[in-house]
């Protein structure tokens, strides 16, 4: 069985983590497949929005702990797994200049939680939860956990989550600013498809440039960020979709964006 399932409908690429028997925990094959799918989506102009979700009752339980060579635990360099599997995925999501929506259908633990937090818009089923499980096995929050948790939730909550590894409910995660919305589990995929479908009809270049500027804001000072906004706005202003947006507004009709 393929470790991820991909399906394209109109301009939305849906990527489903597909190892439900281990709660979609990552092995090297699944990490490679996700990385490849993200790379392909970056250059495929028919993809204008991505939707990432999990098969079965979980979103993702992080690293498949059975796939870490355990006869040499302690000696084995797990930094290599972080460098080769997770870091490229997180960078690909952030650098992809298209919206990435994440539909968290169940538990998201370890690298699975941080994969979700690295996406642009996260909606979660009411019964989903988020666990920084790393501390329970002597590890640190990787997959950008130490970067995004304090920025999204604040330092105290990031420290609590990372050092205690408690289960954080979907509603708590929303109230802390970690995710966008919580919906009933039965409605999750319909809501996710609607949102992704909407994003796929929007000015893709403008959304991508917005993402570029938001990424930069995480480390820029005000002066650098204002310059960044000027550059991104200049580029957005040269897109067909900007011209279409203004024309449609003035003609009092709905715009038809082509993503160029
Ligand atoms: C699993 C897993 C799993 C294998 C459930 N692996 N089988 C980076 C670099 C290198 C090394 C290490 O890690 C990292 C990054 C990380 O992500 S570290 C964090 C790794 N993840 C965890 O520590 C989470 C481990 N899982 C859990 O704590 C629980 O399974 C959660 C809380 C996610 C769900 O609990 P339950 O709903 O009670 O399900 P369960 O525990 O019964 O799991 C169901 C099955 O899935 C079970 O297999 P079985 O054959 O007994 O049905 C688990 O063994 C398997 N599974 N997570 N990460």
C-alpha cells in the first residue's frame, strides 16, 4: 500500500498520510513520498492549493518508533533522520508559494503535530488533539516545533507543551492560536474541501507572495519587513490576477482568477 495517497480534483491536490495501522507514523518511505509530492506540487501550475490529512482515526503519530534502528539506540545518529526526513518537508511547506491547508482528523503527536503547525491554515476535528510527545522519550520538539510553538502560542504555552507533553485539545489549540478552526469530525473533510477549493480559485501568486512575506516577518525587523512588503507588492501588482481583481471590482462583477 502506498504510504501517501494523492488525489487531484480541479486545482486542489489532496495528500493523505496513509499508514493508518501505525496512526500514520512516518517511516523513511512516507517522508520521501511526502517530500516528492510537495516538490511536484511546487512546479505543477494546475495545483493551486494543497490539502494534507491522515487516513483512519489519526492525523499522524510522528516518527515511526519501530523504524528507528533499536539495536543501536543511543549510538544511532537520529539527527540524520531529522535532517533528511523532516527538515526538507517543513522547508518545502513553508517555501511552497501556494496555500497548504491541513485537516487534522485525529491525534497529531510529535513530528505529526509540528507538521500540522507548519501548514498555512489548520482546521481540526473537535476530537483531534495535539501532543508534543518528544519529551516522553527523551527527545526535543523537532520539525519546527521549537520555532513555531513559541511564535504561535507564546513562550509559556510552548514550554508547557514541550516539557510536559500533555494532550492539548483541538479547542485549546485554537484558543491558543495554534490552529485556525475546529469543526465537528463528521464535517471536517467537507469543510476542508470547501476551503481548499476556495483557495484554489483565488489569486495564487498573491497568496504565495503573502506567504513569502509572512515567512520573512518571523525574523525581520520592521524596516526589513516594510522593504519586503514593497518588493512582494510590486511583484503582486504585475500579476494578471491583480488586473482582473481591479477590473472585476470596478465592473461590479465576480473576478475570475487564473493563478497568474
Ligand atoms: C506507533 C506510533 C509511532 C510506531 C502509534 N511509531 N507505532 C525524529 C527523529 C528520530 C527519531 C524519533 O523521532 C523523531 C520525531 C518524533 O516524532 S518523536 C515522537 C514520536 N511519536 C511518539 O512518541 C508518539 C507515540 N504514540 C503515542 O503516544 C500514541 O500512540 C498516541 C498518543 C499517538 C495515540 O494513542 P492511542 O490512541 O492510545 O493509540 P495506540 O497507542 O494504541 O496506537 C495504535 C497503534 O499505532 C499501536 O500499534 P498496535 O499494533 O498496538 O495496534 C501503536 O504501537 C502504533 N503507533 N504511534 N510513533
